[in-house]
C-alpha cells in the first residue's frame, strides 16, 4: 500500500506542475533567461557586426559627436556657422582652430540647449567643446597644460560628462597637436599615452592630431607610432578612409598630401569595449576649399554607452 500511495502522490504532483505550466503559458508569461557573461559577449559581438554592416540601430544610449578643424585664419566665421547648422545632428561638437571672438557664434550654431566649454590657450587657434545640456551634465573641465610646451601651443581640452539617462560618466577630449615641430608633437603624443594610462574613466579623444596617416603606406608619422604604443589608445578607424585635409600651398588646385588623414577619433580604457564607429563627413563642394571655408573635413563619431546604469 505504501508504494501505491507514493505513486498516487507523484502522479498528482506531476499533474499539478503541468497544470501550472499550462496556466503560465496561457497568461502569456515567459521565464527570462538570466544574462550570462557569454550572453553579454554575444550581444557585443552582434552589435559590432552591425557596425561593420552599417545597420546599427540608434538607441537612447547612442551618442553622436562631430569634430572639426574650422581653420580660424582661413575661413569666414559666418559661413562656418551656417555649415555647422547643416551638419548631421549630434549631441557633442569638438572644434579646433577657433578664434575666441567667435566662441559664442559657434555655440549658438550648434542649437538650443547647448553649452560651450572654451579653452584659454592657443591665442586665436583655440579649442571648443559644445554639448547638449538636455543629454549631459558637466562634472568638471580641465586643460592639460603639461602637454603644452611653454604655453606656445594648445593645451588639450577635456570635459568630464555624465549622461542624464543612464548616468554613465566619461571624459571627452579635443586637441590640436603641434604641426611645425615634429619633436614637440612626439612629446605631446607620449604624454597623452601616459595621461590616459593614469585615468580610470572611459575616454573619447577627437581632433586634429597631425598624424599624417598615409592610406597607401597604412601608417602615420612618428607621433602616430608613439601614440599607438602599449595599446592604451584605440583608433576608431573609419570603414572608408577619406582625405580629411586639403593642402595646396602653391595654389594649383591639387592636394599636395592626397589620401591622408590629420583628424582622428580615439578611445581609451573601458570605452574601447563600447560599440562605436567613425566616418569622414563629405559635403558637396567642400574640397578644394576657399577663403570662406575650412581646409578640413569634419569627422562624425557615434558610440553606445553601456546599459544597466539607470
């Protein structure tokens, strides 16, 4: 009789379990599989594949930024301001070669609710970061004067931003490294590597690095090589390499440094794991430039902040 009782209880229990499972499904409920480390890696892998295919969806974690050398001594500020308004929409703009007299004009050109952080060094070739205050909160700002030899050049400008939706914090830097003296540029590159190594927050760096990257040689100048050391910085390399600077000192309408890049986007620390992409923004009639337009093309960058920090 004991065995019959056990069999009866087992049968009734089995019926009860199956009944509850059927009720669960009938109500349209499903058990969520917990996210594992392997699952997270698979998600990141799929997102990176979407980047390569150009099919990455825009989410509330997506940040778009544009970096542009405005050529302060060779362009018309009124024309540049109108061109800024026609650029693809972004939440962050990073400008270099900005005449301080035009700081306010370019800030307004970025749109309503944008706030500008302006550099104090660089004479009439300064730096400016403009960000959407509805998206970001400014935590702090700084200029890295230790990378500015005798204050004769431009100190990299850094803002510490906090995203208002998911509270992710990161450092965004814009810079314009020395052009005329390669030894100064190389020292700046070395110090930028050391500085980034000491930071704990994710870093995004945009601007005119003057690295002279040659598309055919697939390499840059010595400063570029120094900057690549120890893999502290990762280049967000555009899928399609497009010349970012028009250089025609003899005025023959031929670019003397064709198929090269001066303008870059790099990331460091945990930002290297973010989903990210970069492209050179080509506009009709942008090259060759004239005395009203910049001799640089803007670069557009998008990155997805990590989820789960709400």
